[in-house]
C-alpha cells in the first residue's frame, strides 16, 4: 500500500511539474526539453583524468568507495543481472591448436600486383578473416573451423598447403600476416561458472603466432591468452596491438540478498585484488635452453611457459569520476587490457597496459591510439506535458570519453583524456591529421538530432568545432581525406556535405548535395574523385522509407564548392545489399585497373501489389565493376559459387507437399441438430509453388540454405580475380572473366 501511494504521489508531482512548465511556456514552439538538453550537454567541464593505484589496498578501497557511491545514486540498476567472476587460472595449451599435414610448398613466385585488406590508415593494418602475401591465401573457414593456407599464385598451382584446426570454443577468429608470421586472434569461451564475484572470467582473448617460413614444419612461436573479450586490434610493422575488455557489473540481488544493501565487509572480501586483476598465460618459442620449461610427454620442448597477472596494482591506470560527476554520467568501468605482441621476436614478453575504464571504438595512427567510450547521462523518468503519467519516458543523452595513448613499437604511454558531446558512428568518424589534431564527428539523437564536428589539439584540448552541421537527419557515414571531411546524413534524401578543414580553427561547410538514398561508405578514387557505394530508397505502403537497390556512384570533387554526381550504376532491386556497406574491409579497389570488387546479394522484386515483399529472383555474387572517370561505371562480371543444378527438381519435390492429395482432410464436427460442420482448410502455399513461378523464385526464398557458398571475400593477383567462400576458391581472368581454376575447401 505504501509503495502504491508513493507511486501515485510521484505521478502527481511529476505531472504537476510538467503542467507548470507547460503553462510557463510561451510562443508557438515549446523548447523546454531542448533547453534542458542543451543546458546539460554544455556542462562538460568535468575531471576525467587518468590516475594510478598506488597499491593493491588502494585499488580495493577506491573500488569499495565507488561501488557505494554508485549504488546510492543508481539503486535501481542493482536489479540488472551481472556476470560473475570465474576465478580460474588459465590452463596451458594442449591440443587446442593442431595443424594438419601439409603438402610440399612449391614455387617462390610472388604476384607483382595483389590486393590487401582495405584499411583506414596507411600502414596501420586491420585484422580480417582473410589475408594474403602475394603468393598464399590465409583464410578462416567458419564452416570447417579451420584456417586454410592455400598457394594461390601462380593460378595453375592453386592448392591447399596447410590447414590449422580451430577449437569450437574460439569465436570468429581474425588474422594478420607479416612476412613469415601468421597471427590468429580470437575470443575463447570456457565453461561458465557462477560460483562467485563480479567478473565473467569465462572469456579469454587468445593470440597465436605461427612461423610460416617452412610450411612443412609449421612452428608455433607464441600462444598468448589474457582474460576477457577480444575487442579490437591493429598491426604496425612487426607489432600487434590487441585490446581486451571485461564485463564489469554489480552484485546480483540474490547474491547479496534482495533489499539487503551493500555489505562493506562482504564487498571488501570479494573485491580482492588477487582475484580481480586480469591474468595471462604466455607460451613462447625460445632457443635459450635455460628458459625452456615447457614439458610435454616427458620431453622438454623449446618453449617458455609463464603465468602471471597482466599488470600489478600500482601499474593500473584508472578513471573513476567523483560522486557529483557520477550523478551526471553513468560511468561503468571495465578492465581494458592493451597487449602488445612482438611477432618478429617471439621470446620477447608480451607488454601489457591495464586500464580501468571502458572501450567502444578505437582509432589508431602510426603514433597514437585513441580509445572512445560512451558515457550515458540518465535522467529520472518524465511524463509528457498535459498528459497523465501512464507511460513515462526516460530522457537521457550520450557523451564520449576519449583517451589518447602514445604508441611506439612495444611502448605505450598515456597522454590525456577529454569528454565531448554525443557519440561517433564508427572508426571512420575519427581521424588524426598531420599536425596531430584529432578530428571526430558525433551525432545527437534526442530530442533534436544533429551532427557535429569537434577538433582537438595534441593534448586533447578543444581546438575548434562545427556544431549543428545538419539537424533532423541520421548520421550515415563520414570520411576524412586530407584537409576535407565528406559527411553523409539521411532522412528521406541523402545530403553529401563537403567540409573544409584547411583552416583547422575555422572549419566550414563548402557545399551540400542532395539526392535520394544514403551511403554508408565513401572511398577516394583519386584526388579529384570520390566513390560512393550506397542504398537508394523508396517509400513503402506504410509511408515509411525502405532500402531498395544498391548503387555505385562516382563524384567529381575537383571543385570543392560544387561536387557533382558524375556516373552511377544500379544493381537490381529492393532489399539488395552488400556487406561492404557495413564492413569496408570487403571493399577491394584495384587502382591500376580502376576496378571495384564487391560481394553482393541481389534480389528482384515481383512487383506484386498483394505481396510487396515477394521476390522472384535472388543471387549472391562477387561483382567486378569498372569505374572510368572519363567514361562510365559499368558492371563487368558476376561470379557465384552457388550450384543451381537440380534447382527445379528441388522445387518440384518440396511443392508436392502442398498438392491436393497431400493436404490434410478437414476436421468435421457433429453439431446439435444432427448436421455436420466441416471448417475450411487454411493452408499457406508459398508463391514459388505456383505454376507460373520459376526455380529462381524458389531460390530467392531459400537463398540462406546456400550461405556456405556465399562469396565472402574478393582478391586479385596480377591478372586474375579470386572469389572465396566457405566452399571453394575460384579463379577467373580479369581480362575476359573466363574460369581459370578452382579449389574445393573440404
């Protein structure tokens, strides 16, 4: 009864407050919510500076105080179930990695011109499921859970040289290749344990480095494992930078007993530094016999095995806001571990930097790492003006906390931190210029959406800004190219903004070009042209906007004050898409041939008013597109790995189940009055079973059954185009697109 009375009083008070605010408002447009938002968003002068714990006792005391402050300010968050700590030392690798027998490696020929992963920053490599070195392809096959090492060049020597089995507990491994080193990075899941504590230690980040100089005798150079999830990675020369993050959360009510509050003694006992520090295991190849301590089957192998924490208490740098700041920013920290692996020298110990903050996205230049984390600012629930408080809404907004770390080889040093309004879209929203100015584009969602640019100096102090570039539009993509920013937003049309950054103190909008649709990735063609891959849009029957076909455009940006759409290519119909729109690493551009390679899913709509979502054809391809700045954009070829033999036979077999003789008879019932009622039989029959349909409509409705034959990546080696799926690698000539060779992946 008390709780119900309290709820009624709360509703009345908030409703009364909203009415008072509404009565006080004047004019035709109510701006109270916007005014409140702007007031709060501009108050960003807070201290988010990095500190160091001076001892393990200090770590425990600081965290105890923080937990108490947090639970006092956000008591309702205690109801959300966290993940517990699985406090277990890492077991050494046994049969986790296993290489199949290899075939003899043949030929040392290397292609003169070969594709590489599409990356954001030159010389800062990004991990992917496929890599190549101009001779061999290294590909993680998710169907077989194997890494295939395949000789790809020359084309007539296409053969599998080696496969590396990946354990089922490894999730979505990614690869790096560097000279004679192959690196595999993954999150590994152990058996879950709910025994105690506030961290989930059932996930590990695993980094495995192989020496591949002799594939007949593949050598494991390093096996490194550290607590928690693999988040991001980058590679500069021989050094790989891996970021792992924990899932920090607060105690279960059931664990601490509901309504029992936080027990200081219990928390202090549980939050013991020896139990919560990230732990690592490292197995390293070494020729130093005095360091060899790894014994297997009663033999000492040339490896050194070590177990330790990833950092000591007084090495951990942390950011924890004070109690007043915490009221405005719901800051929930994690253990973030930066691991630096020297792939050239496996005997060198992995260097770690343990940070107590959070990570959502990163940007890395050749000398600095920027870590961005979201800070959500919650508000107590509010009620709509002039309405009973039946459906209150929770108003809040996001800011972004940015940390800068100076990087050189295996050394990492903290520089500074700052906070800016709103949040970036992805890594392409961030950039560092040649003067070490950090540029970031953020978007505001509520109550009035807008897109903003902030420029920070080398110490992350405010340098300049350009706010409200566009309002009431969704942020779709951005690309920093030299001293220009190309920015795309979308609502019903797609404005392309060109922003001049040459005068970094006074960024300005040069031009805005509006066309239907939106782009999620922009790529430089040359200094005067921009490739734009995008979705066109249409209005559906519910008056909403939906994606239609995929388009590739070329823009002339030689006159920055007046960019022009020069050529365009449309690829099929509604719901078509390319994964490259979400993952730019799949965008493969051959500069010498001015040819773009993409994986793409194409649908053809039936234009059936009774069923607007009916597709009569669909196919998944690798597509080659010629982009000639002086002539046109033209599709050159499509390659598919899907076997369409016996497609009509499969359709006939499935559709027989819907034949009249196979339909269940109606279930009849006797009705009072001695008559029988037989309700009509309602049976859904898929349109591809109509006699007027074709086998292609059957394929359109069952396309995901062929997902292992989807072209996942496109590569090129000199004059040949390689398409790669989980099922096979196929080679076609770029000159005439005839089939050259193929290799089944079993």
